[in-house]
C-alpha cells in the first residue's frame, strides 16, 4: 500500500474516532470545555497530518462552505492568496473561470453525499494552470449531528492521473490488438488447462457460431464448436503443451463447424502464462481448400503421368509400326524378284529327295534321316518363299462372307506341324460369320500356328480357343507350351526381320499382323518366360 493510501486510511479512521469522541463529549454540558480543548488539539493534530499528505483534503460545513484545506488542496484548487474560508463552491467558481466547471461538479457530488448519507466514491477532474487536466479519486464523508442535521463534509482526493493515462493507453493498446487479431482470418485463441477460453478472436468465434465475448470461460462443448471426441483431442494437446512447456505443431486436425461441415486445420500451440495461470496460446489455419487442391493436383499429376505413358506408348507403337511398314516395303521390293528364282531350285531338290527315298528304301537309316532333314529345310524355305510372295501380292483384301470356324480348321489342317493341337469352342454355334478374304487370312493363321509349333518341342501342345466376345467380335487364342518370349522382346515380336534364337520363319508374324489389321482386327501376344506364349486375334463378326 502506498504511503498516501495508508495516510488516507488513517485519516478516515481518525475522523470516525473523532466523530465518536465528539459525540461522547457533547453528551454532558460539564465536559464541553474539555471537548473544546480536545477538539482544538485534535484539529491541530489533524492539520499537521493533512498538510503532510500529497492528496488534497478539504473540510466543509453543513451548508457546503469551505472551512479548511490542506496545502495540497490549496495548490490543486489554485487558492493561494485567496480567502476561501466560509465560501461555497459556487462563490469560488466565480473567482476562477478556469476551475468553474470543477467547483460546480464538486457542488453536485457534495449534494449526492448529503442525500445518500454515506461515504461516496467518484472521480473528478481539475485543470492545471498549464492547461493539462488531472484526475482525482475522490472520497466524500458526510457528518451528521445526533439529531440528523448536516454538520460537516470531509473530502479526500487522490491523484490518479498517471494511472488513468496508463489505463487509457492499455485500453487503446488492447483495442488495437483486438482489432488486429480480429482482422486476421486465422483462428487465434488462448485456453487454460481445463480447455476454457481466455481469449478468442473473431475467426474462432465465427467457427463456434458466437461472439468473442461470449466465448470467455467456456469450453468447446459448451459452445457447440466441436464434437466431444474432438474436444478431448484438443484438451490432450493443450495439456501436453502446458505441462511440457514446449510448443507443438499439429499439421492436420479435424474441426466440426456448427453448420455440420468438416474443416481441416493446421495448428501451432505455444505455452504461456496468463495472470499467473498456465495456459496455451494457439493459432489455427484452415487448410481445407489447400488439401482439396493438393488432392486435385495429385490426381491431375497421376492423370498426366498416365497420359504421358499412354502417349509414349502410342508414339513407340507408331514408330514400330512405321519401321515395320518400311521394312515390309523394302522386303516387298526385292522379294518378288528372288522368290521365283528360289522356288525352282527348291522344287528340284524336293523332287530329287523324293526320288532318292524311293530308290533307297532298303538303305542305311542314317541316310533317310539326313534326307528328312533336307526335306524339312526345303519345306521351311518354301514356306518363307510363300510368305515373300504373299507380301509382294499383298493388296486391299477382297472380302466376302466366310465361316471363321472353318477358316481356323482349314489353317490347322494345312500346316505341317509335329505338335499336338487342341481346339476349344465355348459356344454351340456351327458358324461365326466374318467378312474376310479367305486366302489372306488362312496364310496369316498358318504363320501364327507354325510360329507357335516351332517354339515347342514335339511333345508340346497348341491350344486354339475360339470364343465370342462383346461388341460383336470373335477372339481366337493360340496358346503354346514353349519357353515363352523374353520381356525385352515382347514388343518387338511383330517387327519384320526381327529374330531370336527360337525357331521360326522370322517375319511371318509381321505379315500376319498386317493381314489381320487390314481386316479390321487386332493381333497381340501375352507371354511370360518359361510359361509359353499366347497369340490372340480379334475380328469383327457380321
């Protein structure tokens, strides 16, 4: 307690004591003289006491006339050199225009003290000679005689100008801070260890469907600003921050808006102390739209990657198709000229083998094996020549209605193959009508069948499956039991002149692919190393 406050308290006690003492002294006429002496002594002590006070002290009679004032009161009310005793506030107001308003205000508050009959408190302003205004915390004590008549009024005034200025600055600072945090679109809040709000800006209040003022001392469930589960999660984080004294960053947490929609928040919580109470200060940013944008961007990137892969594959296929067609064109330029030259020598060799076989029926078995090998090579060479001739004669197919089942059966029957062939037909129809040029398609199927059989041992099995699929198309599958195609060769298998260590005619698949595509179909392959290969033809059905 300040000295001035202590002195004022002592003065008030002294006044009460004096009132009691005076009342007792007045009870008897005999003691009047002693009372007057005691009063004079008391007044002398009182004057000494009040003159030492920095606060102003003033005594008035029951009519409001000034009786005495301490040095501080004389100075504050600019009464130096003025005989103020016996004058009322209205008279003093006429003597100093600068203080006129102050004296009239004093007169009004005096009247209130007399009316209420108790000690009253208030604030009054007094202008200084330099033009500034000082504020005083004023206490007025009315004194009555035993009959209830007004006897006097004691006035105490404590200068609170600096305190009021500090309060005003603090209020302005708080108002500016309040304005700033309310402008910020993010949630700014402070809570105690029980999850009760100490402070909340407008963004937080809007999120709870209320006002910042209404949030103080309330929890989320009381404000309907979060579900109980969310509240427990918030409270756990708050207490962790308060107890550890360390900030915590929460990248994502859910928040249920009063209207029911879910919001995703990014929050940072910082420990601090409010009025000596451990608390947590938090800032939450709504990242809902950002998360949506990230998801959309992620989907867009995935879609873009798929488009790039698809486009890259298309470009690669187009490039391979171009190479294939260029190679076929080159082959076409010279295949016709050499095919006829090769067929005649091969025909002579084939007839000679036949003649030797007839003449050497009883000869060594080894000679017959060699003749068989020569005959097989002649057959392969003839097949290649037939393919070359097919290439040179390749033209726009003259299509007609044909039965796909008969076409497949004829192709199998007219291909010299050592492997076992199993045909599967998963429907009862005896006919699948297709619009194709019979001879071209038969050659294409023979090339595929021959290629599959050459990839297997003699005890292998070629499974041919004929089935109908959606959108009026038929599908033929040629699945062998060979060693399959290496992954690095799977996309090159239809290129002309492409060859591997596996047996085969080299470019027959290129011709087959061209024929099938010229008939509006597709030719593809599925294969895994060691598990054989599956060549699949798709053709439109009439």
